[in-house]
């Protein structure tokens, strides 16, 4: 082989390797004196935006954390001081993002990806139509696993370090919601899944703990310690306005709200020391229930309730309720249910 051919082959290998590397991580204009930790702190408390189109209208808020914009097909970029971006690969649609500490987990129509924010490394597992991603220590080894759900009804456990698929469980129905929970006294987290046939199924790693069919079309799943017994209860909301509280596979109380249940969470939002259940509906109502499912307060808002967050946002040692509606209204309620602040975002 001639020297020119050898040089040409060598250059081809370098170019190919560079392209493959940039499919995972691409950095743009990161200053040499850039303080990564300061950048993360500046970006905290903002919101994640994700989309698969250049148009701003294609973006949506997923959760409170670092701010990410979809610049164009398959790109995510941090705003503010963070000026690098990742090329997601051949994905056309990003369906879900989960951020825990310094790790970003992305579920798309083509794969599951994990990216380390601090050292900018990660992995990508080819698997089609991933709709939900999350992470928790589900096998009790002290290290979190990645959970990914496919549109076809498969639950994947993935090694968080290597990207190796540990389990692939077919449930035979579309999974519309997944949540980790503490359902027993061991160190591992259990999983709660809501299927589109209104079945709740709970897993202790790959072992089914129990199944329960909800008597109405279930559309929302939430897990939390409502009665403060150090174990989580499961709350399910239905299209008919039913809220069911479930423990150990049996219903312990139910409540009927007006309108489709659009959001459920819990927190201590009254002067007592217990947790309350907060339910938002399509009829523009916020319901505040006690731990036994009894109504404390019904509040009328403007629009379908899209999200509810319980936080002490004014450092008065009492939690406030932050509620957002699809009409662009953001309410902040005090623990006596008065409105502390109302902001309206124009569409």
C-alpha cells in the first residue's frame, strides 16, 4: 500500500471517529475560564423546555430544573451561562426528559440516552418509541437504575453506568404513567405503573407485588406518603373525576371531583402538621383534601389545572401552593388559601 493511501486511510479513520463522537456530545463556545458549577447554580430554579422543532410553540415545560431549549431537530442547549449543546442523534421526537443531580436522561422515538452534565460523557441505547424515562435504585444495590417505557408496553431496566439493558418486561398494554415509590421497608424503591386499560401494577424489581383494576378510566398516577406512616400511598385520578387512594393493592378511600382529574400531588399546605392531597381538574377547580380524603377547600381558578407545586417560596416556614393553568394563569396560594400572587402569561 502506498504512503498516500495509508495517510488517506488514517485521515478517514480520524474523521469517522470524530463524527461518531460528536453524535453523542458536541461543545460550542465554552470559554476557558467557564465555571461549570456556577453555571449550574445560575440555571437552577428555571424550567426545562423541550421540543423537536425550531418554532418556540413546539416547546413545552417539563419540570423545574435547568433550562434547556430545542434549537432545531435533535438539539438541546442550555441557556444562560451554559453554552454547550448535545446532538441527540437520529431522534425526530424527544418524548421525555428526567434530570437527577448532574445527569440528563432522554427518551426519544429512537433511543434512551444518558448524559453526564459534569464530565459530558454518557451512553445511548437504541430502542424505538421510548415515552417515559426515570431513575431509582430498584434492586437495592445502592446504585440507581434507569427505567424506560416504550409505547408498545415494555418496561426496561438499564444499568446507569454502562447502558446495558438488565431487564425487558412486556406488560401487554400501553404504559401511560410510571412512578417510583416506597411501598415496603426495604432499601430498594418499588415501581408503580398505570396502564391504558386502567390497571395499576406494582413491581419489586422484576417481581409483581399486586395488580388492581380501577373502575373508571384512569389517566393520572401519583405516589406519596399521605398518612405519614413512612410508606407511600398511590393516588389515581380518572377521566370521570374520581380520585382513588390505594394502599397494598386495596382502595382505602375515594373522592369525586367535578371534571376530569388533570393533576394530583400532596404536601402540608394547612397550619396542621399533616399532608393534604391537592387535585386539579378540567373544570377549573383545585380541591384540597385531608389524608382521609375529606374535602377541606375547593378553589376556582381560570383554566384547566396543568401543574401544582408545594414549596415554601417566601421563606416564612409555611408551604405555599403554586398552580398553573393551560390559560397561562399562575397562582400562588398561602396556607389560608388566599392568593399571594397571580401572574398571567399571554399566549
